[in-house]
C-alpha cells in the first residue's frame, strides 16, 4: 500500500479505537470538542475494527470484545416512547446518544438512515466473526436480534417510501427518503428484512425520484454532497451489478459515483464563485463543518459562510462557500484513485501538514474565509463520519476486503435481489 495511504488509514482508525467508550461501544460524533455519540459513527467504527484486525493494528480478541460490548449495549438499551429514558423505539435508534448513559441526546430524531449505517457495521461484524466460540457466537446472535427487531413497515409513514425519522413529541418527520442519496443501503436492508420488510414497490418508488442529468461534463444520477455517493458503497460492491433503473442507463452505481466525483472536481476547477485555492488537486464538496454563519463583503461581493452544511454541487442544488472536506476525496478513492490520491497528498502538502493530526485529516478547511488574514481556516475537529469512509474506502481500494465480506451477508444479497439487481458477483450467490 502507498505509504501515505497506509499512514492515513492507521491514523483515521485510531479515532475509533482510542475515542470510543469501551463500556458501551459508543463513538463520539467529533473530537476534541466534547460531544454526544453518533450512531452512524458507531457503524463505521464496527467495520473499522475489522480492518484493524486485518492490518494488525489490534488483535482479533481485542476487536471481538469491543464489538461484543457494542452489540450487547444496543440490544439491551431501553426501547420505548419515553423521550428521556430510551435509546430507541421499534428497533430504530436515536441519531445522537449520550456518550455515557446511551440515552437520547436532547430532542434528536429516531433516525432511519443512521440506524441503517449502524446496522451495516453490525452486519459486517456478523459476517466477519465466524468462529465457533462463545464470544463470536454471541456477536452473531446479537447482530441478528438487532436487525430482526427493526420495524421498517412502521417507518413508512407515507408508503411505499420510508420516512427519514420520528420524534416522540411530534411523530414522523415530514420528509421521506427519495431523490437518490445515501439511503440506497436503507432500502436494500428494509427489503431484505425477514420480519418487517417493506414492499418491493419501495425500490421502484425510490428510483422514480432520481434526477438523471448532465452536470459539468458528467451525465449521471445527481446528488450534491459526495457522501451520498459513498456511504452505501462502503459496504456494497456495486461494480458489475444493475437494477432495472441503471440497466436502462447502461451503467452501474459504481460508475455513477465515479461520474459524480469527476463532476464535483470539474465544478471546483471551474470555481464559478471564485473561491481561493480551488484547483484540479484541491477540490471536494460534501457535508462538513465551516467557519461561521456570517456574511462578509469580499472584493466588492457579498459572501455567506456557514458552519455545518451539506456542501455539494449538482443540478439538485449548489451549496458552496469555499470549504473543502478531505473526506469528500478520501471516501471516493475506489471510484477515481487517479485523481483522489494526488488530491489528498496535495492538500496535506500545501498546508504544510496542518490539516493532518493524530487522527488523520481534520474535517475541513477554507482558504477564502477572511478572519484568518491570509491563512486557511482549518476546522478544529475530527468527525467519525469523515474518518469511517476514509478507513474503509482505502481498504476497499487496496484489497476489496469489506466488499468481499459483505457479499457473504445473506441480508445484503437478498435485499439486492429484491431490488431487481442482477449480474456480476450477485448472480453467483
């Protein structure tokens, strides 16, 4: 492996291994800012432990103990409608949890997508820990129980689509998962459920909301932030398999993500708003932190800056304030290594290593923000949902290991087939 990628993967892995609460397996949303746990970050952590075993960062026994503690917590944590004394309801979990108690953080929603990303990590552990011993037997058992408990039908407030979430105070959120984004894996696992599956009509309804269009030289299913083109692909190898929608377009979802990466880069190279630093090697728009919510006049023009924002560029929308996120590039390495790897190296080089630290790349940087007086604004935190795709997609690029493991997951295989996918490796299962 490229020494730069090897070092980046190891540092990014340490975020999960060193910062996760070993008692309950909860991973902080961010660090060093004191924060709650993100259940999506826990999902990335669980799969990252498997990479850690394979890379000999940790032992199989160490990882198994951590995974067991995590799954035990999520199975035993209280489920119910009490807004202050529960971790989840109907098998789903709240988006953010208190790092120590594991209870709902403030008034956050019961999140269908974040539960799915947690579940993807859990199922990767179920496949990986296949030895016949008490600890690994319990891991597989807990994984099944957690998945089978989820009531996907209940989360369909407006079937056949799936709602984004629910709150005990006001019920289901008004939005459903549609339009193409990170929820591809959600529908696949919801279709596959042996206990509470959604109808096969859900996948067709989901694909009918896609926007297929040309943007900056690439014709593809548009979605603005790059994380939407990454997350499902972390666990599922879409190379050479197609659903009916992609069959009609003559490509697969992997190629679609490659096109999205090139489109994102082309937009940044064109740099229509004239931000500092954008180039063929400095690019990458996705959801990330930003400098502040404020407006400044720069070179006679008003420019708004944002804090956390779903940055991105496509025909769906353009949200860009000059903030670049390394995870946009790092999580896209398998799709376009020829442009992603040089970009990561260049980012680190031009900022003299200041955007890298103990746990890899900081979340984001902005060279236009005026308060830094000629220096780049660099986000102070590492984020779990940034580091996860970097660890796992470097590994998928290098060895394809996570994809190979998940091809053995019967639920992934079943969900793909129910969503009309066929071809390639899937036809062999």
